[in-house]
C-alpha cells in the first residue's frame, strides 16, 4: 500500500533532523516522511514525486517561490522564521493551499498545525490509516447498575494493563465525566465531534482522531461528551461504526467501553462486546439492583449478555490494588496471556 508523502525541507540541519525525528515518533499517521536540507535537491525531487504535504521553512519557501520552482507543489505548510511574515501574493497561496505556522513553536504544536492543515486540505490526501490493522479487536464493555461503584477507576486500570499487550482505547460515557481531569488531558473537542467528522469525512477519520484523542498512562482515550443529552444521541449504530473505524483505520487491538445508562441501545452495545465486566456489591441494596438488572436483560431477550458477563467485586480493593485485580481478571478471562 502506497503511503502519502510528507516532505520536510529546512537548511538548518539540526532543526530539520529534530523535526524529522519528532514527527516519526509522534505523528501517528501513515505518512512516508522524507527530509531535505538542500533546497536544490528538494527542487529536483519534486519534479519526480509530488508530496501530499510539504513542510518548508520560510527561507526555503521564499527561495523556491522566487524561482518558480514549486509551481507543481500544493499543500504547503510554511514554518515562518520572521516574527510577522506576510506574503503579498495571497491569491497564489490560496490557490496552492499554503498555510503558515511559527517555526519556533514547541514540536507538539507543530504536529497540531499539521493535523489542522490536513483537515483543511480539499479532498482526500491519501490513505493515512494505521499501517498495522488489528486482526481482531477485543471490545470490552463495563457496565453496572450500581452508582459510584468505582467503574471508571477500574476501566482506567484495565486500560493500563491492556496497553502492555497492545494498542488500547478508552471510551467513557458518563455525563460530566471526570476522565479528562483524571488523566490531566483536558480538551475542547470530544467524542461527539469525532462521530460527526467520521460521518461527514470518513476518509479523514485518522486525522480527526489524532487531533481529538488524548494519551496518558500508556493508552489513548477520546474526551467524552459532556451531558447526558449529548450521550443519548450516540446510538448503538454510531458506536458500532466508531469501534470498527478504530480497529480498521487506527489499528486498536483493545477498546474499552465505560458505559452508563446511556448511550441509546445499551443492551445491544453490551451484546457486541467480547466480554462484559459488571461491578457488583455485597449489600442488600446492591444485590437488589443487580437482580433487577438481570431480570430486565432476561425479559428483553438479552440472556446472552448475562452469559457473557463477568461479575467483579472490588469494593474492598484500594485504587492501587485495582491494577493487580484488573490484570488477574484479564488473564482469567483469556483477554490477554500472562
């Protein structure tokens, strides 16, 4: 499979090398990356092979523009070296899809600029999906009829353990969720935005995913929708499509669904899970709630969900003990090997 080409050209050798290394390590899109520190070599290269995206220092961009040497190159992200650089030929820049970002921003901000630029590029810039697609994703659902039972803390610990075995994604469906705060990774966009983008521009799903997802403790998570009304709009069909894209386009091997009463179609979501983990309790009220939950499943024809359910008793476990408990549970249920 041919990967789209991302070309970097900057005559500052150390900067070019560091940017190349950082993009290879942190830009999780399947670009083929080529770097140049000689403007003439880059000029000759693009006569034979046109990059899907070119990241050029301001001095390189101006030198090539003056000579008319990049007339056949579109989609250029210019790394501005001047404090205030304004190109007088704005019409040409719009025609060739040229954007600007400061060269001296932190490398992570440069990646953000590349992702935003990829989103704005008209049409499909090529297959940017994961190079290695998960052969068979393991979709694990966590749901309990009990409130404040430590389910999200358990989900986080489970993700930490799973990340030791493969690429792991956590999707949380609590309203006013604290997951982003727990991970120290707040964000403006959330799962509602990702679902919208996936439906409108599926060909750029991987780009939107990279822009929206956050990473911590060895795994990735998508910031959850903020209110119950927003979560309710995330139906079973939309979750099924999203998990398929996460496996097929992004290569996730383990996807954890930390579920509440919503999203809509909860029982159908539980039905497609490889395994369902349900936190139970030993108190009278807790036992009653679980009995009512099982009755609802049975009466509505979801006895297969019950058969696939693993009961988890963690009320006496401290947060640190959850790691050991999660690890043992995953091995016992043959989700991972020891």
